């Protein structure tokens, strides 16, 4: 009894919670972008992500050519 109503209510609550969390993160990052530390952090982070991507790509190629 009421399973469909409870399921829909739960899903709506989860979606509202996700929207609130996204809005909060967007607000924080937008304000952080105005500070000087953001550019340094984003540059270092992008370089590390690219290095990790190239490393994983190398692992994939090694596995592909070994088999």
C-alpha cells in the first residue's frame, strides 16, 4: 500500500538533494575562481590529470601489444 507514492517521493527527495549539493558546489567554485590560488591549483591539477591519463594509456598499450 502506497509503495508507488513512497518511491516517487523518495526519488524526488533524492533529486532535490542532488540539486542543492550541486548548487552549493557551483557557488563555492565560482567564488574560489576569483582568488589567486585557483589558477595555480587548477594548473597543477590539470598537469597531474594529464600525466595520469598518459600513464594509463601506456598501461593499456602495453597490455594490448603483449597479448
